[in-house]
């Protein structure tokens, strides 16, 4: 007796496994973008707190660059008794992804009220 469905599991696996692998790679890329977003939020918050305490702008910018992803830009704006720090970082899709994806820009702003000098 001959079975005509021999090898169907192998054929199905050959079709599904590359799709699952591609999905997993894209998922890893999206997680790394999420981590970059958290880092720019923390960097903006760190720099805004430092400026609110009265630290020098260069020290606050350095604090932001320590926390932010590489190549991030930090801008500050002080007006009306508050300071706003914006951190922006462009995340390129990793080259190990087999599917070319566009880069993603993540940014965050933090605004705090300036502390009064003692």
C-alpha cells in the first residue's frame, strides 16, 4: 500500500520555517527600536533634570549623550521658567536583516520647571 502524502510535513516546514525566521528577525529589530526609544526618553529626562538643577548646558548634554543611543542629537530650549530637552536618534535597520527595512527616527522631549537658586 502506497501513501501519497509522504513528505508533506517536510514540504510544509520548508515553506513555513523561512517565514517564521523572517518574522523573528523583524521582531528583534522592533525590540531594538523600542530599546532605543526608552534610551532617548531617559536621556531627555536626565538632561532636563540637570538643567533644572542649574548644571551647565554642556554637562547636561554630556549626561544625555551617555544615556542616548550613538549619534543622537540633543537640543535644549529655556523659556518662561522651564527648560525643554529634545533627544533625537535615527536608527538604521541592521544589515543582518535579510529584508531591507527603512530606518526609524525615535525622539523624546522632557520639560521641567527651573529650580529657584537657594
